[in-house]
């Protein structure tokens, strides 16, 4: 019998088990506008061979079940991790686990307090894993994850959901003390946001800031601290859209800023994934909307939808409906179930649908927005300027009517109108909070004028359409092999593959 051969270096290498995949643990904030992009990010990472665990609570996990099944069918290594929602939180009714379930402003702070209590269960879950994850990616509002990452020695990136333009305004406002100036100002005083590469003016009401209202001081300070102590930031944008702001943000932050978007294009080749974003798909509704759009001319329809949180009370809702009707433009309008709770509103809406039959379609509740924006018939979008909505529109070459409601939306509006040149402002000047019925911020005349301007002919309208189309093409290129976001994602994953992973 011949003696057994000594293994050579080459055969040893061949036999060595492959290195474990890079493992990202993602912790979104429990709000649709924060969770949806992070789910898209999970998919993007998994498509590059990384393993991804998405951490959430039972009510939110139920909404993501379709995604989990879909990932499994596509053989993508994405798993859902369900942490039990803390019980007995003072001032929070049971069952509320997502910001879109809050119907009383007093429940917001207790909801955030409850989320902080997830730190213990998250740490326990991570300690039980056979190996430490490569990196924790958490929403910047989930500052409670910072101590967990530190105690396990795991790198942490924060995800900042708005435009990079907004993120830079926000950081500069803090660093240069803008909030102290606006606090003492009159409502109409104007301020220039310091440190911006372009001129940006705000009022007290539209100044950057999130979680910085009275009562939120602890969360605000902890969030700022968690951003400063993170290893870097991930933003949902692309260089051809916001390069100058990305460069300044990276310099101001003093750490890497990874631009990996538009995340929504993760779904571009997958109609099923597009339709189930955010909620389980309602196939019947989807088919009705698609059939209606299929019957309309290319680029002829204006789509109106205001995100997952903004809720219009009747007075304001009526102005939107009449404005769309008066514009004379074919429209697809999304009305939330919570906006049609009384028989009066119900009747009014039915009458509007009858009057505009053939050129108007009202969809109730959640719709597959991304699929709608990618439909050839949609030529304009009336949006509240949530960053996901804006970016989804830009990524599909659709110009917008801008109607900011709160938070980052007023500055996102400045970006798309003043810098990118793809928006017509409806004229909203001050924030309208979710449950505010006192003011009708925007009239039917405002809506009709802005929609007609957006959808009409003329040089300015054509130029807006041309720019939007160009940004849409650039967005797609950014996500293809060789594009900036694609290559950034490769580098991000590779950087963790190289640095290896600490064992438990
Ligand atoms: N969205 C959707 N269907 C709806 C309403 C919203 O798919 O009927 C999605 C939309 O495509 C976007 C997200 O919900 O991805 C809303 O995020 P955004 O930042 O625009 O606004 P927010 O809801 O945070 O105010």
C-alpha cells in the first residue's frame, strides 16, 4: 500500500471550510418609512452573499412575513428575528408596536420608551449566536442599540433615512447652534442653515430637527451621541443625485458615509416583492389599480399619496379631492381608511368618484406605491416629501408636486425644487402635525394650480420632466454593476469580509 501523501499547501487550502458569510444584524425603527428601506437594504446585502437578520417585534414581524417567505423562495439568507414587545409600559395601550398605530400624540414617548427596553433581549439574542455578527446596522432613532454593540464589541453603522441634504442640514444645525437661534425667533424670521454648500433658508417651523421637541430631550441627546459614536453612516441616496452634500456630510461627521441607494430599486426585477413592500399584498386591489392605469395614456396620470403617517381630517381631505378634480388631470388618489371613518366623508368621496368617473380613481388604504410609480401611465406625483416617496419617484423619472407635512419633509422639498429642479411646490409653509384639524394648510386652488403646472405643457414643465427622466436613468445606473451604489455596497461587504468576525 502506498504511504498516505502529506497534504500540500494547495490541498489544505482546497479542503479548508469556506469562511462564514458576513453577517449583518439590522434594527429598523418601527415605522413604515424607516422599516421599508431597511428591508430593501437587507435584500441588497443578501444578494451579495451576506447573511442578514432583521430584528423587530411581533406585530411588525407579521407585516414582514411575506418578505421572509419571499426571501426564502429566492434562496436569500434573510431571517426575521422577533423580540417580544415589552409589556406594562406606562401610558402605552397594549397592541401598539408601530408608529402608524398611534392615534394619540401622548403615546409617542411611551412607544419610544418601550423600544428602549428591547436592548436586553437584543443583547441576549446576539450573545446566543454561534459567532458575533460582523456589523449592526440600526436606525439612528434606535440609539439604544449603541450600548449593545459596544458591550459585544460589534461594529455599528447608523442608517439615516432622509436625503443627505437634510442629514447635512440637521448636523450643521446642531454643530452651529441653529436651534438656539430659532428658539428665540418670531415665526416669520428667516435663517440660513450654516455650513451648506448651497444657500438654504428656513423658518423656525421648517428648521431641521427630529425628536427635538419638548419632552424628547433625552431621546434627542442619546440619538446624537449614538451617531457620533457609530463607525459610519448609511444613507439611501446615490452620488449622481447628492454628491456635494454627501462629501460635506462625510466631512462634518468625520466618518464614512455609505451611499447605497435608491434602495427601492432592489425590487426592480421582482414584481411580487414590489407589490408586498410594507404590507401583505392585496391582490384584488392591486389588479384593479393596475387595470385602471393600463387603460390610461402614457404619462397622463397624476398620482397622489401622502405616506404612511400623514392623515388628513375631512376639511383638508375635501380640498385635496376638489383640487384634483378641478385640475382636469386624470388622477389616482390614495385615501387612508382612517380618513374615511364617518358616513359624511364616505358619501362625499362616492360623489367625487361618480363625478370624475373615467378620469379619476380613488384607492382606499395601503397601495403598492412603488409598482404604481413604475407604471408608464404615471406622469406626476403629489407627495408629502417623505424621502422614500421622493426617491421612489425620482428613481422612476416622475416629477413631483411637493406638499411637505412635517419633520425632514420641508428640507427634502428644498432639495427637489431648488437643487434638482424636479418639483412644483403646492405652497405649504408650516408643519401640520398628524392629528391637527385646526388648519387647512393647502386649498383646492393650490392643489389644482400645482398639478396643472406639473402635468401641463410649456418649457418649464418639459424641463422638469427631462431632468426627472435623467435622474431616473442615473438612479438605475447607480444600482447596476459598475455604478456608484453597487460598487459602494461591494466595498462595504468586502470591508467586513476582510476584517473577519470576532467569535463569541
Ligand atoms: N407606501 C406604500 N403604500 C402606501 C403608502 C406608503 O407602499 O399606500 C410606502 C412608500 O412607497 C414609502 C413608504 O411607504 O416607501 C413611506 O415612506 P416615506 O418616507 O415616503 O414617508 P413616511 O411614511 O415615513 O411619512
